[in-house]
């Protein structure tokens, strides 16, 4: 009850998102996924949150944890959901962050680097910051190069093979 009351009063500091972040920092990926998933609940009495930024951040942490565990399809789904929600709320930097992580954690390894670069470039063009200020946020990628790419093909599809736990 105490956590629930505090969460309702201070919903911008969601306790489950914070626990997921701590687990991510400690590389406890399974726990990170558990807490990040729980934080997506919109019922505040269940420690959820309704804030888009918190949901996007939780999905980013889910994606990174799944990627670290080798769950490519799940990571891609989490990054994709984060990017979609960020785009819907016009949170362009969050969208770029989600697409950067999708590209580096999933698409590059699967041979879809060009598509990932084009999506990220399109997202970066929505920002007002100059490319030289964005490059340090891109984990080794060059913002001006990405921004100069053609728009992504809207018909392009990436099919992820879901890992079969029985194998």
C-alpha cells in the first residue's frame, strides 16, 4: 500500500521503472524484463504509470535486456513499440534512441543495416539539433551520414525468427 500511494503521488518516478533500471545496470536482464513489463501497467494502484516517457523508457530497457539475452525477436518488438509510441507523442529523441538500439542490437546482425540506418536517419531529421550534437548519442554512428540517407522503404519488412525454447 505504501508503494502504491507513493507511486500515485509521484507517478513521474515510477518505482517499477526505477527497479528495472537498477537491474539493467547490474546486468540482471531477466529481472529487468520483469520490472519493465510490470511498469507498463496503466493502473496506478498496481504500481503502473500512464506517462508515455516512462512506458517508452521501460520498452527500451526491455529491448536491451532481451538483446543481451539473445532474444532478437523480443528485443525488436520492444524497440519497435518504443519507437512507435515515441513517434505518436512526437518525442523524437526517444524515437531516435529506440531506432538506434533496434539497428545496433537487431538489424545489423540480421543483414538489415541499410534499412535500420534509413529509419534512424528519418527520425534524426525530425530533431532540431545539428548533426554534430547528435553523433555522440549514437554509439559510434555518424548522424550527418544517417541524415543524408534516402527515406526508408515503407514496404520493407523484416522477419524475425522466434527462438524455439524446445530446441
